[in-house]
C-alpha cells in the first residue's frame, strides 16, 4: 500500500509539473526589422517549446492603424506591442490600451527607460544618424552634423523615411523640431536642398545602399545589417545623434496574459538582449556586452525632454507638413 501511495504521489507530482509547463501562443505587434523578430522568436520558442510566438510585422504607421482600429472595435488582438517611437506609449497609456506590468528583469534597466507606473519598459536602443553610399561619398567628405545635410553640394541627394510611416523617423522629426538649435528653420533648409521621402525604413536604407541617393537620415542598426550583407553603405553618428529607446508594453485584457509576461521578461532578459545585440541592436541592460562604443554614442546624443517632445508633437508635425507637403 505504501508503495502504491508513493507511486501515486510521484505520478501526481510529474503531472503537476507537466501542467505547469507554458503552452499555447503569444502575439506580438511590432515595427522592428523582421530578421530581429525572427531571432527573438527562435530564442523564445527554444526556451519555451510549448509556446508559439506569433507576430504582426509592419511599419509603425500600419501597426498604429491596426491598433487604433482594433481598440475602437473593443479589443486589441496583440499581447505585446513593440514599436519604435517611445512617445506612442504615452498615448497607449492614456487610451487604456496597456496594463501595468513590473517585470523582474526591469531591475537591470536604467530607470530612465522604465515608465514610473509600469506601463512600458525600454527594450532596445537605436540611433538616428546619417548613412552614406561609400561608392559615391568619401568617408572624409561625409556629413558630420545635421546641418551638413543642408550643404548645396548634397542638393537632390538626401533621403529620409516618411515620418507618417516610420515611428523612428517620426521621433527624430519631433526631437529635431522641438530643439531650439534646429526647429523649423533646419527643416526649411533641408526642404530647400531637395530632401526626398521613402515610404518605409527598409526602402530608405536600400536606396542609399543602391546609390539612388548619396545620403540618408537613417538608423544605425539597419545600416549595420546592410554592411554585414556587403552593401556599400556606412553610418555616421553626428553631433546631436537622436537616440531612441524602443519600449514594450503588455496589452490590457490580452488573450494570453501569462505568455505575454513570459515574452516581456524574455525580451528584457540578458538572454533576449544578447540576441538583439547579435542582430546589431544596442541593449538597454548594463550587464550585456555591446558591439558598439555606447559611451561615445551617448557623448554625441542630443538631450531631449520626452515630455516636451510629446507636448509639442502635434504642433511640430503640422509645421513639418506645412514645409514638406
């Protein structure tokens, strides 16, 4: 009898362990490059083989439209949202789209990247700077400042992503417009120098790499991906580089909350952040080895007040559109 009870107890214990194993799905909406999403998916599913990470991938403009449409219908179908512009999370929070979640991994992240009420946490670092085609521009001649883009020698040779489609360029636009050193006068000079728009981040970088334009207002990690593939493109961290922390947020009343928290934690974990670094992104954690000189980049970074950027974004967007549209 004792042997039977012991065997039964052991069997129940194994059954409990099996039942506790995470299973099901988790849905991520994101505007980051798909290669990076796939790398996160592979790492997450290796750690949690019972959970399938699904994702919706598009430019920020399309992701935002999808979220707004679903929210209006009564339910956002994502569990986690991960887009490039941190100011969007201020809106998500105000609209009741997110729920607070204090990840244990957030303890390893600078408080500047963590919402005080726990509604979102910075999950990767990116930088907006200047990319150039190395077949058409010598390194010594490449622009070193934003104002260099307005030099007549680059007339008709500069491209950026439309801020209405890319969150990172939208943040760059708002940060530059809110800065007294640049503002509308800088954008007017850029327009006068015939700066062009592309509809997506990938297209902008590919056009510079292909030589259709000599210069671009670009992202460091997307440029690094192209360099790794052998494209003739290089990147400059200019004076007043616009650094962007891209947050993640847990959707309120999401379908797969437990798995959403698992994915949230995984992205912020050392393991998850190392996957991002291996894919040319910068980690928000201080205990992860980086592939770039973060201190040197920080020394060039523009000091921006996100609250001010948010407060003035409608005004600055209207001013920008009046110049360029």
